[in-house]
C-alpha cells in the first residue's frame, strides 16, 4: 500500500517515511494508523508481523535451525548472533546515527566455526559503571 502526500510517495509496507512538515507527519501518522486498523481487522494481527527466519552460518554456510518453534527473529540453535552498529574505519559499514534510529548488521556464526576460530575472538568483560573493558583471548572451555 502506498500513499501520496505533498508530492512524495510514502511506502508504508517497507517502512520508508518522509515528512516535509509536522502537519504532514501528523497526517501521515493518522493515515497509517487508519490503514493498519483496516489491515488488522481484515487479516488479523499475525499477518502484519514480519519475522526473519534464522540466518545461515556466515563462515561455513551451514543451515542453522531456529532455537524456538514459534516465530522469533533470527534466534539460531547451535549458533551465536553478532550485531554491528558500524565501525569507524570500516570502508563498508559505518552508518551515521540519527536520533531514535539505529541501523545494524546481524550475522550468525555456528558454534563449530566459533570454537574453530577462537584465536581470532576476544572475550570482553565490561566493568559495571566504569569505562573499563577487560580484553582477553577467548577460551570456550572456560565458559
């Protein structure tokens, strides 16, 4: 579903929203709520929820099964999810942070690949309420 307002197309299904004024924002918000209520009553709430199936292992490509039977976003069994909000110095991923909006990349590494690559993994322990981080080589047997 798309709506046209003040010469801009707003695509509600993909989450792209552009506002040219506070009046436009309010008008779009009211329209979106009306459309959502209409969709919910027509199809039920479950049809509006988008779930991401579990991603495969980033390193070896093995298919990781979901840890839960119900729909859950990327919760692998026998794997770990890693998230990056960007890295200063990266030439491919360092998006700007805008107020109230954070973008991130998410990958899964299967347990076998994580343990096999343990020499390239740091275990970081953040001291509560202090700007101190303790970096150590990761030892999976000590966990």
